[in-house]
C-alpha cells in the first residue's frame, strides 16, 4: 500500500530519521506544521511487528510517497 502527499518533501539525509520517535522534519515552514513526531513512528512499529516493511520516497518541494508491505498468510 502507498500513500502520496504533495507537501514540502523530505531531503535524502532526513529520510533515515523520520521513523524515529519524536522526530520532526524541520524546514522553512516549520512553525505552521503541527505534530509531535509520533505518527510515522507508531505506524512503523506496528508494521514491523506484523513482519512488514515501511519506506519513503521523497524530494524537497515535490512531496512524499510512503509505502508499506505486510506479509500475508493463507488461512486453512
């Protein structure tokens, strides 16, 4: 599954940090962006506990695409 936004985007250097607890990307519009730095951390932890993987593709000024995969098992 993927979710795309057209926000400020995230530089390559900062992408490695965004799934950490309380991390917020700082930028020129930092004062107008609300949040505590919990959403991506919690999502990442849930997906990890389910054996999945979460990633981001982003470029400053172009927005971001967040993707995740979760393994599926066939019920018998």
